[in-house]
């Protein structure tokens, strides 16, 4: 009577899962033992009959119907398009399209030029004139140039505009302005 | 190159490449080519036509969703068959969990319900047509338990080794060997008449 281990070895031999040394032992067993031989033939038969006669099945649903079902599911499972991303994609497409290369390049060059010249061109706010009116009698003009760190304050008598009573205070620096306020 | 209207002339890998880019017409051609194979594999595992059709649909939807993961290490047919096998096995596991008593345990412990099933007898003097032989094998396979049938399908039809089957069925190699052994014994018993003609 063979053990289960021996029986499984015979099966592994049928399936080619044994090393050469183990396979030789099983061959010897099959040759010597009629029971082992019978089991070998039974297992071999079961394996071979299946491999050579695999049942064939055709799907009993038409390709059109089957595909329609799949297609619907595929469409439902796809994520909703994101409008912002779509718009960005559209913008990128427009910017980099071949027909727009002239205006895009010109815009780019202009942007670079402005960036490089920004320190050369003095900011407009540096020249803003602030008119102050401390009282009904006295008026003033102030002038500030941030880039020069300069602040000019002109105080005058309103009753004597342009006359001899006008007082002129200049120049002072930005720290003085703070103190004066 | 115009993929346009000649999908049927293109190889699988070209169609897969196009489908990866969202070409559903290319994917439809792949479905058309391999749907019978997928269905057949599922049917041999689950034994029920309606279930096999539903699962086949699931297989193709998953395939579409995972298409980008396919690197071409195996053929597309092999890859999709593995997906089908996994989905079929998952279905069996879920079904088994629903059962109050595990029929399989009874089979493994007592020698089995399958022994009580009718044996396929064949008149040795009458030659068997190939289709008839296949039909007999199919009937015998249907009488096996889920585990025994599946292990035979994976080993004999898919040509997988013990360790590959163990991985797919989530069990040990020893269990695979044991199941395969009893499955073959049952099958040989069920096809006893055929065996006499065979040898």
C-alpha cells in the first residue's frame, strides 16, 4: 500500500515537477510496483485527456450587445472633466500654436525688456507732489524723491504768495520727514 | 499610420497601445478577439452561464481601467486570462463565504460527494467524436467541486506550475498538490469508460 506522499510524488513526476534524482526514484517505483504503475496511468490519463480536449465555449451574447454594455460602463466610470484644467489646456494650446508665434514672441520680448529696464526707469510715485494746508494763513508744498532719499518742504504765507514773507525749508532727508510729522 | 478602419488587421500590442491612449474602437477589437476565451475560462470556473457573462463584462471593464499597468511582459491574451481567473476565483470565494457549511471540507475529509455522482460511461466499441468527447469531459468537470475543478483548469488548461496555482488560489503548494491529486482521481473515476478506451 502506497503512502499519500508516494502518491503525490508520482503525480509530481507526471507533472514534471521533480528533480532528476527524485524522478529516477519514482521511475524505479513505477517499474517495480504494479499499484504505483496503475496510479501513474490513471493520473497521466486524467492530465492528458483534459489537455487535449479542453471544452470550447462561445459567448451566447452578440458582440454588439456585449460591447455596448462594456462601453456604457467604461463611460460611466470615467472621471468628470475638470473645466479649469480643460481651459488651461486650451490656453496652452492657443499660446503654443504655430500661427500665434509672432505675437507670443513679441509679448515675451517686451516682458523681458520691461523687467530689465524697471530699475533704469524711475518710478512715477517718486515725483508725486503733496500739497499740505496746515492752516488758513500758511500753505505748503512738499516734494519727495524716494530714490534720492530726499524730501523738500515749501512753506509759504497764503496772503503773500510769491512775496517776501515766504519761508523756504530745504532740503531734508526722509528721516526728517518722519520727525516733522 | 491610420488606425482608422483596419483594426481587425492590427496585432494585439498595437491595439493595446491605441487603447491606452483612449481609443475605444481599438479596445472593442480586443474584446471581440478575446471575449470567447475569457468567457470560456470563467465558465469552467463558475459553471453558470449568466454569472460567467456578468463576470466577463467585469473583466473587460477592469481591463480597460488597468490598461496602463500592462507593460507587455506577457501576451495580452495571457494577461487578460489572469484577470479573468482572479475575478472567477474571487467570485467563488464570496460564494463559499455565503455557505453555512463548507461542502469542500466534507469532500476533503470524507472522500467526497463526487463519488456519488453518475459515472460517464462510454461504449468502447463506438468511436467518440471530438466534440462529444469534449462534452463528456465538460459534464465530468461540472461534477467536480469548485476547488478541484479550478485547480485542474489552472494546471491543465492554463499550464501553470504548482507554485503559481498556489499564489492564485491563496493556498500552499501542498494543498495544490493534494487538490490536484484528488481532482484527477475523481475525474478518472467519472470518465472510467473513456479511460478503458484510451488505453
